[in-house]
C-alpha cells in the first residue's frame, strides 16, 4: 500500500499530465495556448466537481456492497 504522500504525488503528477495534454489538445483545435489552457483548467475543475458529486451519489447506493 502506498503512503499518503506517495498517493498525493501520484495524484498531482496525473493531474499535471492531464492539464498538459488537454492544453495541447486545446491548442491544436484553437491555435491558442491561452485558450487551450483555459479549456484544460475548466475541464479539470468540472471533472473534480462532477467526480465528487458522483461519489456522493454512489455512497447512497447499496447495490454491490458486501457486509
């Protein structure tokens, strides 16, 4: 099992990789690093909120749990 610090480092590097890739994809579509970065940041923020809400909904669903 990973230590909490390792888990945090992995999460941060994963998020950084995602932001970088989304910025490049945004750049490819718009021709602007600023716009691409804005798209990437908006996507990351939206994904964070959506994931948290998704987890809260699933916390209320008993299906598939044991014990």
